[in-house]
């Protein structure tokens, strides 16, 4: 079964930058929306939250906390989605997941951990 694979996570200092990438392990037809979610660890009941989505035509939408620090891009031919993050804060420490919607099916990755040190 096709899965999404994230890469690029790791440790970064506050104020630094990081770029995440996501690609499918196989072919996914008719991808519409792609996006990034994150889940902050150690908080019981804290859900995975969507914060950056991009449509096939390139239209984007961001969560309020992004404040122009993150940019989501995609390559429709390669079925990839990237997230460029800058001015990172310790509060951005989380597991980051990418997603892709194909009709009624949502594909997920296993996540990549991002840690921002103060």
C-alpha cells in the first residue's frame, strides 16, 4: 500500500530554518489537497493539527501560528510536498506529518520529529 514518506526533520536552534520533504512510496492518482500537520508531544489529548495546505493550483492556506514563517510548496508531477520553515521557535517542536488527499482517501506519512532548542 502506498504511503507518504517525510524527511528533513531534526534538531535546530531557535531562530533557525529547516525544510521538510514528503514523497509517496508509489503512485497516487488524482491527488488534490496536500498538507502538513503537526502533533506536539507530551500533551495528553493534543490532536494532530493541520497548519499548511496547498491545492493542486497552488493556492495555500496556513494556520494562524505560522505568521508567514513557513512556506508550503508542491510538485504535481513528482507528487511531492515540501515545507520551508524559518524563524523557528521552541514551540514548533513536534512530530510533523504530511498528507495527500485522493478522492475520499487520505494518505499519511509516519511523521518526522522536529526539535527546536532554545
